[in-house]
C-alpha cells in the first residue's frame, strides 16, 4: 500500500468520525518545528495519545485546540 498524505487519510477516515493520529515526525513537519520543541510542548501539557509500543501519537485536532488555548493565555 502506498503512503497516504494526511489529507488523504483524513478524507478516508471522515465518514467514521475518526481523525488520523500523527507521529512526532509528522507533527514536526506539520508545524515546522524541531523534536526538542515537540518535547517541550508535551512537557507543558500538549495532548498525547499513548501507544501499545514505545512511542506516542498526536491527534492534530487536540493539538490545534491546545495551541489555541495556549495562545489565548497571557504570557507569564
């Protein structure tokens, strides 16, 4: 099976009401940030979906909502 883009996976899953989960690398590419930045986000409370194996996945909708919440809070 050929690799699908996020848009293609989202379209495939849309009828089920599911959202594709992203790997750390995919989240880094989506936001144009480094692995260090993603790790810092997780430390600050970015939502993570644990996996059965060593790894983590990110729900892009949950991350987007978390980021909006973070930008709405006044800087400390």
